[in-house]
């Protein structure tokens, strides 16, 4: 409401409305209920199973999931997993719960005739492998003896064997398809390999042999289309990026989907800690019932298309619905025992110069490639794909290398304090080291450590720089007719000519040359280009570049005798006897004795190194992403090295979720102490932003910030996801403002705000004070980025125009955040920091706008208030006919005001700058003074967080310039009286006061009122989401902007009661109910279904309506039970006890298949034998000279294989000898 005294005569109605809206915004009249974005995790309590032992770890669950109960557990799990599992704790209660619900869900068939699937979303510390093994055992003892376990790495088959063995099972684990190939004879697969667990990888799933595809082979072994066994898709997020078009989709995703389609009765288990994180990557989850008959969506495409715009809040609700229907569990180890700190490494002047010189050289190479492509008249696809791939890897490794001195210093400090150190990284750079063509044992002292970055550039130039061209005028083939440079090396299949390190986590899109090279076409060498290439290589050699960071780091930390290396590298340069030599770590093809462990196997080396670390022989471990999968390095109780782990990250992945998964290597159950995480970043570009995202995630999981908490608030732990819808929109606006010939800064941005993110060091030589100066510098930077964003030639130099012609003037990259962040690393330090500051400020503006319009959603928000009461009675809106769930509404009564005493407390605990404090509005509004509390936002120098006496913490932030223009800083005593007055008068009335025009004309006004009521809906939200969204959009004009979005919220009442659901206007629920019921009536048109719906059908009737079939659990098969837990035969079993005679030995080994067996198992039928056995010892001497004598009806006493009738004694004996040689003591 605008006072008449504050409106000048003659103003228009539009101006008056605008002034009203501005005043209302300034005073917080449109403030909604306070929502604080949080990812609170609650301690996990297993309610579904009473038997069993508590899990040995501090397990947590997302608060949103903790509010949902699993359905009743009815599956007879303990028929298969008896008292030994429960009483001895082989499987804890929460692990038994995962097994129980997976097996229970597998009894359901969807309306399309396919068996329902289950998802294990557990993180580190829960024992995902144990649960998978429990599921496999339950199926095995019920007669389903073939299982397929697909994972990301073949090395993990050892973990599968261990998990099954730890549960007492002797089920055979077959190590992928090559083992099946080796065990296949002329008469087929040997009996021992016809059942068990086939452990394989996603890469194997999409590979082929000359005869058939591996997928066909796996399905045939599994039992074909009628197979009912269990299929485990471990790390199932590897199957993302499905597309119906083979050219654009992932082959792995297509194979996973095909497997499920061809085996409709198979029991599918998806296992991934990050599976439900992105709707667009869920097409492979075809057995979870998101689409198809009986659901609102006809296909995966329809589901994904509908979900893409629904944000993180919808994914939270989806996970809740999945748990409620018994097809999803997601638990993880709490990080309450862990601590973390961040370390920003400021580049030294010499490092900064090295980086800037490298940027200049990379641009020089780029310009030379443009000229070479032009002179050789090639299309350049192979060259540019290779260039940008090398560009990304080069600067990524350069950043990592510059952290080494600081990381080594930090590690030495930790060791001096009696801790041990784990250093985590993504990339080893081995592929580039291999380019140096070092030989095993070669002395490289005179050269020093290989410079990975230098070798990378030299190899790119040598392999991809064009120097030959097609001579169309000459049809002859002479000595000068050579293939183009990029075609010479058959090894260069990957984009960029770089053989990928197994640990490489590249994000730049792979580009492979797709043109056709005709080897018969005459080609000639351009001598000028050859000279140019040699000159460029010379410049690369002269450039000051760091050595391989991994070799250098190991050397500075004491060498391989002190450092355990757990990576995928097959070789390295180490210091031996004062010399630098190249040694092999091992490879899968090397012979025994050639590796440092003597077994020729990198995996074996890593296991030996892990053991050395855990046994206290080495106190530093360096782990890469891929090689450390499944490896635990925590301070485990009972191991010799129980020192506290200091886990230093020298390189983080893009995803905070993935980073947390990797940090879990040093944080497990049953540990003596939690780790301290040290996350290192340089002061280059946006690297600190990624560290902040991971720190925020750790904090939400319960990890404590080390050191002074006020100092820790300097980390901006908000809005860590850059590659989001808002991030893409911010980037688009940023590019558009730079590209346009006549433009201003995007709305909400100021030069001062952008420069507040840039250090004084970056601005000391050339400060930026105007938009023109900023735009001029960054337009040139766009050319160096090489992105297509519609940039024109206006104002660019001749040299920049040459580069622009190669880039093109399209706009395909205008919203590509990932490419922007990759290419950003190639700018000099100053420009890089300014460019990222511009992007970060643009993103802040987009987030601020989204919050103002009620469209901002990032996970579950906590509704705040000084007092919150939750209605004891929830109202039923309707029942979902798809899943039988009920949509409920609950009223929440909130007092959102803040007393003056509480405001003073916030100020005193959070004050960090002189500008923080109470501010009084420069002019009175509604006849009284207006005050706010303003505090600098953590991580920002220009943004302020606001608190008001009537509405509490504000959703909106305010720039300092706006704050200073509208308010003046006052002391606390001056602010007390107006604060307390507003706090008191707005308890049950609007902020306008007694003369409120709106209340007099409309009957009511609640603007700025302290006490408010809101409604939270829960239950069947996901199936009705579409209609909820449409109804709110149609009626958005009736609500404040902040209330126009659909956000998932968590409410904790003053009495401790909790509600989690979707915040939604109560007045729209009747409209939603009518629309949804009409949709259902159109779907269920038969009288029987309608009658059941009217009556409120129970679960059984609802399943009948939808065509859902429930299968009775299969009884336990005693024979399978006995075989599952039968002791493996060893030589001791054959030769134990009193030593018999040689004759007796032969008799024991070769007659009647008499073995050491479980006597509780039913007898296995023997092959029919003649009355007189060939091996009857009374005739043995007479028979032994008949070499061609055959045997009939006998079987092997070890592997039970029936001997063919035509086999001779010698062949039988040879077979038995072979079986004995395979047995282990």
C-alpha cells in the first residue's frame, strides 16, 4: 500500500502500481514462508525387520525418505537365510531389509507381463555387495542357480567372490565371458560352469566375437527368454544416455534395455548411489513401473519428456514414492565422524607465468592448424576433434601439476602429526607418458621425469598437424604420396589422438574423424607446413612445463618405498639407487616377474599396495578413481595402520555426488576414527566453485568444518550446481550480451558485482571500470574459447577474425555450460577469472529472479519460523488407482517473525564486516519507521541477506548499492523500538496498519502478516503432479510470485512432528481433485473397475483392475540349499585321515563318485553301472594293460562329469589329474 503523501500528483495508474509493487517488495510484503534449502540426513532406523543385528556403522538416510515407511514385509526370507545369517550378523538388519524387499518386489508382474524390478540406492558403508550376494543366495537355494552380475570393472569379480564367501556360500563366480570360452569343449560347456554367477562388465555386454555377440552368449547361458534368475545391474548409472537412435545413444544403455526386454521374467536389481539423480538418464530403469500400462505415461520418452522441467523437487518426491511402494532403498554412512577443510592454492608468480605462456602457445598451435587445414584443403574434422580433446586434458593436467608442492607440504604436515595420508585423483596421465616410448629399466636420469603435458602436445603435432595434401593434377603414385598424418597411427582411435587413461574422466565431447580417406589418392608433402610443425615442436620443447605430477609427487613423498600407488598405470618413472628409471607396475598381458609385484597384474599390484598401506608398511596412498573402485582404505578396527586418515583431493570430478562416493574410500563402517578431508583448488577460474559444492554436500551429510566456524562461513556453500537449467540460462544471457553490437549488462548485474569476484592481483595491471572495457576484453576471449555463440566480426582484430571463420557464426554452444567450463581453462589467468566472475554473477541473478518468481527449487527446503504447529488431522483428497496410494493434505500454522533479542543474537554470531548490522529505511512507510537486519552473504562482498521483524529470513538478497540507497546503518538501540512495534502489530494483521485500503475494499489482507497458514500435500504426489502443475499455472495470478512454484518442503513442528511433501495452495485442491478423477474415469471405463474405484478398492482388487499379478514365493529346494553352502573339496578332503594303501587310494578316488559331501543333502542319483565295475580292484591288474579299454556309466569323483562311453582309462585318469590340479589346499 502506498501512502498518498508519498505519491506525487499527476502520476499515472501504471506508475502508482509500479511504486506500490516496489515498496511492497522493499518492505517484504510479498515474502512467502521462509524456506531454507537443505539436504538434511536423519539417522537410519530399520523398522521393517525385528530380527538381526544392528549395522556396525552410523547410517543415515535423506530426511525426505526417512519420513516414508516401507510397505509391510511379507516375503519368507528366513526360509532361505536362516538363523546363522541373523544371529551371527553375516547380514545386518538393514542389509536383510534390502534383500527382503528386493525379493518381495520380484514376486510382482507388471501389466505388460514383465517382472517388477528393485533398486538399491545405498552409498558407501552399507554393504551393497553383501545385499546383492544375499539376493543371489536366496534365488539359488530356491532353484534359480544362474545369476548375472554386471558391473563397471572386471576387477570387481574378486569382491563378488569375497562377498559370497563371507556369507558362507560356495556358489561359483565365473569371471566373464572369456572364462566361458575357455571352458567350452567340443561337447559343450563343462558342467561346473553351467551354473553359478556370471560376473561381467558393461563393456563386455556390448562387445562381439566373430561368431556371436556377448549379449547373446550371456542370455543363452542365463537360460534364454524364459530365465527367471536374478540379474544385477551394479553401478547401473553406466547405462545412461539412452536414445532410440543408435548414432546418438549409448550402446551400453541399449544393451541393458535389450537384456531386460529379452528376459521378461528375470529378476532385475539396479544398484547405484546416483541412479535417481537425473530424469533424462532413467530410460534403462524399465522395470520400476514409471511408464507403460497402468501408469500415466505410455513410454520412457513420454515420461522423460514430461519430467525434464520438473526439477530436483520432483526427483525427491519420486524417490519417496518409490520407497513407499517397496521398490527402492537408499541409505548411506553418515559423515558425522568426518571433518573437512578447503585449501585454496594461490599460484606463485612463476606458476602464473607458466600458465599464461602455455595459453599463448596453445593459441599459436590453433592458428597454425587453421592455416595448415586451409593449405591442405582438408575438412579439419580429425584435426579439431584432436585439438580440443588435447586442449582440455593439457590444461586439466597443468592445473593439477601446480597443486603438487602445496599437496606435498600438507601431506608432510599430516605425517608429522602421526596421521596417514590418502591422496585422491581422477587422471594419472599414463597415456601421455607412454608417448615418450620409454623401455622397462631404461635410465632416464639425464632427462628427468617425463613431462606429461609436453609429450601430449608433441604427440598431437606429430600425429595430427596436417602437412600433406591431395595433388589432384598428378595421378601417379610416387614416394611423396603418403597418407595424411592423422591416418598414419592405427592406435589413435579416440578423439584427439589420445589413448585414454583408464582413469581419465574427460567431459569434452569425443570427436572422431568421420570422412573417408582414399589411400590411392596421390598426396604430396607441403615443406612449409613440415617446417612450421618442427618450429612448433621446438617451442613446445622450450616451454617451461611441469613433470608428470604423479611421479614427482611420489618422489617428493619418499619414493615408492613410502607411497602405495593404487592406480591403473602399467608403468612409472621412479628413483632407484640415485637414478631415475622406468619400471613396469604390471599389465594384464605381461608375464610373471615383469611387474613390481611379480605377478604381472596391475590389479594384483594394487591389492599388494593396499595391503602395505593397511598393514602400516606405507603411510601414504595415492588412489585414482577407476582403480580404487571397491577398495577400502579407512581406519578399520583390527588393522595395524589405524592412524587417522587425512584424505587430500588434488582433483575432483564434476559431480558432487560422485565426489562423495570417492571420498567414501576412507570413510566406512567399523572404523576407529573418521577422516579429515582436505579439498584443494587453485585460484584459477571456477575450480573453487566445485570444491564449495562438495563441501556443501559433506556438510549436509553431517561432516564438521575444521577450524573456526566463522572463518568457515567464508565458503559459499550454496548453489553448487553450475550445469543446471539456471546455469544454462545465465550462460545464454552472458553470451548474448557479449555478442550483441549494442547491449548493456544483463538485468541484475553490475560491474562492481562482477569485479567483486576478481582478485586485486588480476586487476592491478588493467583495472576494469566500465561495461565497454569488460565487453571488449571478453569478446576477444570468446574467440579463444572457440565456441559457437553467434559472435560477429565487428570490433575484432584481423587475427581474431581468422579464428572466428574457423569457429563459425552459429549458436549451438550458447547454453553448453560443460563446454564453457572446459574451454575456460585455456584462457590466461586474468581473463579466465574475469570471465568466470561474469558467469557466476549472471547465475546469481538468475537464482535471485527464480526465487522472486517462486520457481527456484534445489532439493528439499525446510520451512522456517519461530513457532510451527502441524494440524493433527490430515485430509484425504483422493486415492491413486495406479498404486493404491492416497493423496493427503496437512495444514501448517507458522509464526515467521523474529523477536528483537533473536535478531541481536543472529547479528552477534554472524557479524563479519563493518557493513553488517541493523538498517533503517531512509523514509517512513505507512506512518512508521521500517528496519531490517542485513548481513553479508558468505562468499560474497556485495550481496546481503536480510531479516525482518514480521517475516523473518528473506528469500531475496539485496545488492549493497540498493541497500545503501534505501537504508542507513543504525545501532541496535535505535532499531529496537521500530523492530518491536512491527513485530507486535503484525501478529494477526497485515503490515499496512489500520488504514489498509485492501482490507477495507476486499475484506482481508495478509501482506507481511507474521502468522500464516500453508498446506503441504503428501502421498500420491507423483502420479498427480501433471495436474497439480497445470492447475497452479492457470491460477498463478491469484498468488504472490514467491508462492507460484511447486517446491518440496520439510516441516518440523514445535512438538517434534514432521511432515514432508509438496507445498501447494489449499484453495486449488478441489479443482485438482475434480480434474484427476475425470482422467481416471476416462481410463477405467468398465463397470467393474468403476464400481471398485467408487468403493475404495483394497490392494488386491486394485491389482486386479490394473492387471498386476502377484506370484507366490518359490519354496526352498533342499538340494540347492545343500549345494549352495557345500564345502569346496580340497586335497585334504581326499587324503585326510589314516593313510590308506596305494590300492585303496585309487579305489577311493576312482570308484562310485564317493566324495566328502554334506550328508544332510539328498543323495544324488548315480549313472547306471554294470554289475562289475571297470575299477573293481579284483580285476584291476588284469585290466591295466588294456590301454584301449573303455569305461561305461562312470562319472568324475571331483567335478561329477559323466565320462563318455568311448573314453579310455588313460583319458579318465588324465581328467581326474586335471581336476586334482585345480583343487586347492
